[in-house]
């Protein structure tokens, strides 16, 4: 009985972590692609790119942290589900 509860809790945590990580990760990838496009354009133009911190780089860092925390929740859920399977 305890194993089934652990497995169910693990599945819920995996689903929660996935849903929390999916949105920020997708937006992070969009911002990263846009930043790479700007870098290619500025290299083509021959200008130098300011390597300082921009609003987009701050947003990418925040989104990356949000996606990592969601992934950590999903991994913890996976571990709980495996423990539940072992207890069963």
C-alpha cells in the first residue's frame, strides 16, 4: 500500500515538474535563438557586440533557473516513484 502511494506521488511530481519546466524552457530557447540571430547580424555588419548584461540575458537566466527547478521537481518525482516501486 505504501509503495502505491509513493508511486502515485512520484507520478504527480513528475507531471508537476514537467508542466512547470515546459513554459520557461520554451521561452528560454526562443530568447537564445533571437540572441544568436542578433550576434550573427552584428558580426555580418562588422560591428562589435557589447558583451555586457542585457535585459534579454537577465530574462534568459531567470527562465533557465525556473526550468531547472521544474526539472528538479520532476527528477525528485521519478526518484519517489522508483522508491515506491521498490517498496511494492
